[in-house]
C-alpha cells in the first residue's frame, strides 16, 4: 500500500510540476542543438574568412554549406526530443500557431541563446584573435559597400526567415510531410545564405547572431537580426498554420499555460484499496469462473436431444 501511495503521489507531483521531466530534457536538447549549429555555422565563417583566407565566392559556398548542413544535422539529432527549433524565431512562430506553451517557449528561447553564446565563446577560445576578429567570430553584418541599410536588412532577413519557417511547417509540422529529418530545412538555409549572405550575413536566427556577437562584442545593426527573423517567422506561421492546414481546427485560446497540461494521462486500473492482494486475486478468479459458466450455459441452451 505504501509503495502504491508513493507512486500516486510522485505521479501527481510530476503532473503538477511547472516543467515536466520531458520538458527539461527538451530544453537541454535545444541548448545542445543550438550550440552545435552555431559552433559549426559560425566556425565555417571564421575558418573560411580568417584562417584559410578563401576567395569571396568560395567562402560564401563554405558558409552556406556549413550553416545548412549543421542545422540539418542538429535538427535531425535532437528533433525527436525537443522538436528541433534551435531558433527563437521558429519557437515564436510555433507559439503563435498554438503549438507550444508560453512557459516552455520562454525556456526554449533562453536555452537557444545560451547555446549560441557558449558556441561563440568556444570559437573565441579556439581561434586566435587575429583570425576571428576580421569576421567578428562569424557574427552577421550588413554589407556597407552594397548600401544595405537597416530597413533593407530587416526586409532581407524577414524574407529569408519566411522561407525557413515555411519549410519548418512544410517538412516537420504538417502531419502530411515527407519524413526527411531536418535536411529540407537545412537546404533552405543553404540557398538563403547563397542569396543573402553577402548582403546581411543571412542569420535568419537571433541565436545565430546573438552568440557570436556576445563573444566578439560586435553589435553593429544587431537589432536587424531580431526584428527581421521574428517578423518573417510570424507571417509564415500565420499563412501555413492557419491557411494551408485547414484540416486542423486550432482554438486560439487553447494553448496550455503549463507544459504538460495538454497531455491526458492514461488512467490506472481500478483497485479497491481495502482488499488484500489475495482477495483481489479471488475476485478475478470468481469473475473468470462466472464467464466460463455463462459460456457453458450458452452452449447447452439448445436443451436435451429428443428421445427416439
């Protein structure tokens, strides 16, 4: 009896906890996944621009492949644990479409920013300042020579992030999607970097911009990489989440306020606490015997055979 009461109490405590165990694991997965993405993505920029001094066209290709493949691998690695957001803009988009609770979304964003900062600090510890300083540890920046101003930068980042989040919904959120892991999303990053890399750095992700910026103390037009991605992500979420998936009836106010509130627990088998284990077993045996008697009566219900 004591063990049963303890189990029930533990289950109730888990259900009433602000963050369930699965949520804590998901937040940790977001931190590690974002670290992987930013470390490799920003690291390829540092390697191409400050270490091997690759020509601009080659460096652009290296950055595109590095960021795209890193995101694809990170999403595929942790997607089954946390959903593989790895991007505050993606988390906000899913929050807007009522697919993540508010408290958990805040923890996700905090973990993503922390993962980005840790990645930036790791790169700073690995490369000498003379190597990372010219490219600001891979932090994105607006292209001055092409006269990309604040408003233009916001527009470019919004458009590219729109495509990214649209791919997230189309290849991961939509229940009709093809099972390709995170590679569809990663490919969008590759083509976005090829287009927008020379203009804005093609961050499409506040954590991707924030981590290296903190480590390098580089804040030039940093607000571009928050306003643009969040704006583009929200527009993509509204269009895909509420227009292109009409089969999903989403109640605007139905998002759970506490993580886990939308999970209905499976009820335990009914057990009468005032009966001993032996008595419980006796009741089960009696029930089985009753079933057998009913089956026998149904078989013999035809009556005695007539005498000849």
